[in-house]
């Protein structure tokens, strides 16, 4: 597997976006990169089960157990080095990474966010909260964004976006599911393939 970008996926929960990436890899839609490592900030995350089923090495790195953000990031960094990772994908990773961490990987960390950035993003906007805010505002269109990660939460360069219509009878949960199915699970694998192709073309 000499000329494939080596990918780590960082997760915290259910891992449906990780599953979409595993599915894309199986269908050869992710042909420029390969998922070599999964790291979960939550030892109980179902995402770790998905990694195991797919035969991908998975590790839990708990900030609570390690005691500080510095120790948490140092352990993640150690694993990334051990696996020689070139591209880090945040797929439902619910921890904000420090400036020194993000600065170590310029244009090498990407994130999926469940809204059309710059709406409903930044500190405090994650998971279901994003959809609650979109419904409270009464927007008729929302969606998902994949972007590069820099020191500003949800502030890095946008790679891909996809819009999804809001329905009159949507709840945060129904909207979340539809945004995942119609937007996140499609644009995340496409964006990972695009960035992986760019990485290997520069090797
Ligand atoms: C996804 O909707 C993802 O976009 C969101 O959390 C969910 C994780 O689901 N991420 C954020 O809100 C980050 N700001 P998953 O674990 O099933 O992929």
C-alpha cells in the first residue's frame, strides 16, 4: 500500500461517519487513502466496535483518565506518529484540539460539521445542538460542511458542503438523521478522497 495516504479517524460516539468512510473504502470510492487507525475520546463509543469489525486498530484515549488536555493530545500525537498518519479525520470527535496541536498538521486535519458553515457553528455547536439551533431559527435549508481544521473552532477553509431541506414537522432528531444520510455520509468520504489524492500527488 505504498502510495495511499495514511488516515486516522478520530471519533467520540456512534461512528456513523466512520462507517460511511469504511463503506467508501470497501466500494473503492476511497482509492487514494486508507484508514489505518481509529482513536476515540470515549472508551464506550460504539465507533470502536465498528473499527474492530472492520479490522482497523482502535484505541480509546480518555482526557478524564489522562488528567489534562496536554496529556490527552500527547497520547493522540504518539499514536499518530506510531502509525505514520498523514491525514486526520474528525468524524464526530467532540473534543476541541489546541492551537499547538492543529498548527502541527496544517491542511492535514479535516472535520465534518452538521450545518452549512458559517451558520450554527463554533464553540458549543455540536451534535443535536446544531439542529436544535437551526430549527429554533426557522431556517428552511441546512446541511453539512467538511472543512480543514485550524485554531478557530469550525473556522478553517471549507472543502465541501451539501444543502438539505428542513421539513415543517422536523424534530432535531429527524433533521439530524436526514442531514447525516443526505449530506454528511456523502461529502465526508468524497472530501477525504479529494484531500488524500492531493497528499499522494505531492509525494
Ligand atoms: C455528526 O452529525 C457530526 O457531524 C457531528 O456529530 C455527529 C457524530 O455522529 N459533529 C459535530 O457536531 C462536531 N462539531 P457519528 O458519531 O454517528 O458520526
